[in-house]
């Protein structure tokens, strides 16, 4: 159930409303004035729903609405403004301040319940839209843009905490042959199953993204070079042993994949581009030296020219 902020300077009204919302299953946070409400709505983990009284000491509810909208923080907050003012001009003024809905005191609890349900639907719709914008439409993993944004954040975080971070780039071997032999629908199924195999070998908080075509990229926060290599090897084995069943042709398709591995170790100064280039060069060597293998970036001798593919 969603988290709701109740902001009201009347302690009795605040407690009654809190008890009602908790009985409906909501997680409730309370504020006794506008300043407290603004502080709560400025937090990264702020509530997505807010019921705010218009007249409060320090800062009116309309001013809280305006500041929340001006902040442009990620994640929409659906705000219901409570007031004893019922004139048309008051309603317009409240909505102009940034409130999504408006209820006049005293109100009927069941009406509030279903207005909150409307707010939940709008919040879920926004979340669904954001997810679509950040997700690869076919495989369900992060798309390239979203992955790169998250990778930059994780690199900055690992540097602050003095921890390592691993990067893996994986590419399906001879994927064109799958499309040519079985068709693009079969190829799509192979890509979906490949992404699932990669995620299966990851921890819940690891990042998996589609880098382009049949190439995927993985970020492993807190993993040093050796553990990143072990994770990639685990992925390689899962991919090799997990076929894609193609319903149209009643056939299992087995594939393999090649992996390039690198890491950011504590104290190293590498940018996002540096890490991706290292992992990509390692993948390139894995492809040139037989495929279905994992190669670490520090195993590459850049002075030796590999034979052509």
C-alpha cells in the first residue's frame, strides 16, 4: 500500500485521519505544520500521496503545493488540499497552487478513500510510463540510456565508499545464424532468454542492460576483478546450458556467448568510457580466440595482433 503524508496543525484532526488511513492499510507520515510537510516532501523517499490542510502556521498548504511543484524532484506527489473554504475562487486558487484535488471540511471518509484511489492510479500510471522509458521493450532489462545513467551513479557511489565495481559486456555468438536459419521471431525469443540467463546469474541489485543488438552490459557494484570474472563465467555456463524453446518449430535452440570483463578498483581513476572500452576490448579478444569464453581486460596484450574473425 502507498505511503501518505498528512499535514494538519490540528492534532485531533490529524490523529483521526491517521487512524482512518491506517485502517485502510496505508503507511502514514504526519506533519504538524507546512514547514514540516515541506521537509518530508523534499526527502528522496518522500510519500507519493499527500493530504495537506490549507491554513497552517509557518507555511500555508497552497505554498507547500507551489514549492513541491517548483522542486521538479523525481517521482510525482499527488496532493489533496483540505480546507473549510468552499467558494469557487478558493477552489481555483487551491488548484492553481499545484494541488491535484480539493476537499471541503467536514468531508465524508469514503469520498476521501476513493479520491486517494484516483491518486494511486495516477501515480502508478506515471511509474509505468517511466519504466517503459527506461526499459528495453523486448528483453525487459534497462535500455542503453538508462543503464549508462545508473552506471555513472554507481561509479560515483563506489568511489565515495572506496569499493570496487565490475563491468561485463556479453555478446551472443553467431547470432545472425539464428535469425537466418530460424527467423527473427526465434531470434527475439533467444534474446529474451539470454537476458533472463544473465539476470539469473546476478544479484538483485546488479544492473543488466541491453547495449545494442545482441550485446548486453552488466554492472556489479562491490565486485572486484576476480569476482567479476567468476560471475561472467557463471553466466557463460548458464547461457550454454539453457536452450530457447521455439514453439513454432518445436525445437530447442542452444547458443553460446562471449564475455569481456573489467573492473574499477579502489583508488583507480577511470571514467565510464574507460571501463566500457576495456570490457569491449576484452570481449573482442574473446570473440577472436574461439568464442564461448570469458576474457579479462588485464589479460590483453595490445601489442599482439589477433587473426581476423
